């Protein structure tokens, strides 16, 4: 996936998800400034590294203590990332619950992972 942050311009709207959802709600934020390295968000929401492509998990804001807030290209992008994370957990749980050897080989073939002695 290409780095979507390279196309962000001053005045664009991004979707901001705070690290603590008990006290703050996700909201749309405006880009205040786009520099060579950093994208600064309005309303003291922090800044994000322009070189982080984190499309699948959102881009973390610069934060010194604790886990960072996340920024997504849109609310739809945020919902897509949540759905994909839940799907990955569900697949992992399903696989951990036990697959037959035939099912395992079928999955390996589907994912183009070496089955014949090579991993």
C-alpha cells in the first residue's frame, strides 16, 4: 500500500482516534500544517510522521508517554481497519482451535506457502 500521507495537504480532514476512548470520542480533525517531516493537526491533537505509511493500523501521533493516538484517512478507513483486525483475530482463534492436516495444507496452498517440505 502506498503511503497515503504523502498526498495530505493543509486544510485536509483526517479521522482522529484518541488512545483513551473512555474520555474522548473519535472525531474529524483538520491538518494545520504540512512540513517536510511532520503533519501538524489542529486543536492540539499532535503531529504525525509523514513517512509512516501505517494504513492497516492507522498512523500513531507523536506521544511520549503511553500508547499514541491514531489518525486515519477517514472514518471509513478507521472502520475498515477495525473490521480487518477483528477478522484477523477470528481467523487466528479458528486456526488455534484446531484444523485437520488436510485443511492446513489447503490453506498453505491457497496462501502460496511451501507445503512440500519447505517453509
